[in-house]
C-alpha cells in the first residue's frame, strides 16, 4: 500500500512539474522573447488578442434550422476570459501560378475562410490566425511549400514566445494549412515532452495523417495519438470527407497513405467509432469562391418563399451523418445526407471532383462538433493539470 501511495505522489509531482515551470510555479514560456520581423507586426494577423478589426471578433450569430423548419436564433458569445488558445492556419485560397501569395493586403478569401472555419472556436478559446505566404494552387516552383511552412513556423514560435503566456493550445488547420501544422507537430511538438504537454489537440482536416494499419499512433507522429474521446488530450483529429455515394477513386487526393500505413480517420460525430450526427455551420453572407452556401441551402427546392435568415451563419444540426470508412485502399470520413419529411433541405452541396470529394465541407460540415470537442478536451486538460 505504501508503495502505491509513493508512486501516486511521485506521479502527481511529475505532472505538476510538467504543467508548471521548473520550480512548479509559473508555466514555462517556450521560445520566450522570440523575435519575428513579420509577426511582430499586427498587419500579418487576422485574429489575435487585442487586435483592431479582429476577423474572429465580429458577428457570428447563427440561425438554427430544425428538420420541421423551426428557426431558432443562436447568438455567438465569445469567451470573455478563455483559459486556452486556438492557433489556426487556413487552406489554399489563392488559385494562381504566382508561387507564393504575397502580403499584398488583398485578403478577402483568407478572411472569409478564417471566419467560416475558425472564428466560431472563439466561443471557448482565444483565436490566433496569422497570414502566411501560402503556396498557390497552381504554383510550379520547387521551394514554394518551404516558404509557406517557414512563415507558419515563424508565426507559431512568435505566438508561443510572446502571445501565449503559458496557456494550453489547440492547433486547427485545413488542407495546406493542416499539412503545414502536421509538419510542425512532427518537428516542433511530437518529440518535446514540454510543448507536447501544452498541446490540447491538433485538428488537422483535409490532409493525411499516417498511422500504421489498425493503430492510433506511429507514422506521422511517434507520440501523438488519435483522439478517441472528448476527454482525451495531447492527441490529433484528422479526416478527409467524401460523399457516401461517391467514395474516393484510386486517384483520390486524400485518404491514402504509404504501404503499411493508412490515413487516420477520427469521426467528430463519434470519436470512439461508429456513426453519428454532425452539426454543420455555414457562412451564408460572405461571398467567396469557396462557399458551398447560399441563403436557400437550408430549404428543399419545392419550398416557395422560405423564411428569411438574417444571421451570417446557418446551423443545420443532424442534417448529415458521418462515419469513418475504409474502401478501395482509402480511409476517409463518409458523409450521408439525412432526409426528412419537413421543409428543411434533404441534401447538401460542396461536391468537387471525385478526386477532391467534399473537401470544401471538411470543416463546415462538422464545425459544431469540433468546437465542442475542443472545449471538452480543454476542460480535461485543465482538470489533469
């Protein structure tokens, strides 16, 4: 009995030391005092504590549309004193051949995408979203990805060293942004127990996180496992979305891994496995080339003069079910529309080519689930620390 008590006391002491500084007091500041010529300038941030015209600190109110057509206003109330941060990296939004998107002040697509994918996390966390010189979609240069990653790394180190103040954090990224964060986790976090302990989770959507077949850790990361419950932390959520009736073809861009590996799929509707309902949030105000949404998306085509939706977002809980699937050598998140007899829409848009699948919906289709998972994981992190 004494041995068990001694082990428990030692374990608690080690946990306290990991969560605090070397003296068990204030938490360690990683990259403390880190200098960045780019990210010390507020002009290179879209979301940041104290930022004027913060993209994530604007109206995000939503109208919730029930299957029977009932409308309920859902005001967005940002956290007043959040106890964790969210660090977000947006996907490819520049489609040209210039190689790397310049810091040119023309950020309409970056702003739209950040509002659509990340701003709602501000209900629970302080959102930090840097601008970066992303690799453009049709770039031909060999170094474009390195330039983009260098910006993401620079922003993250500046954030940790000057803005984070020792709080735990969630990483959020989609497509190219998720790919850069996957590399950042592998190179900056996975092998460092201190920084890894500070990471609540990494939400890496529309990219491939590799794991050995049938396993939850290994492959892309040596130490960071898949998130399989909402009270887990220090883990990763990742998937690529495809319509249930259009599974990934052999030429699919997502859901595939090297021999002996498979693409990780963690279902945000049911992290432990099986199927579950998603809670989609769509931005229906901002005009963007990447928006699958419009004010009519909530209604069946045969509904004449549907009620107007005055909020910038619409939520359609239970409109889509999700389940991880393995087929044709691909591992992916299978999305299925849920038809009902009411006036609410029975299907959703956002389909690209079969190779791309429902890439546009990776974040929006499960946004309500992901926001609440981040909050639950953060609560579990704080309880353990």
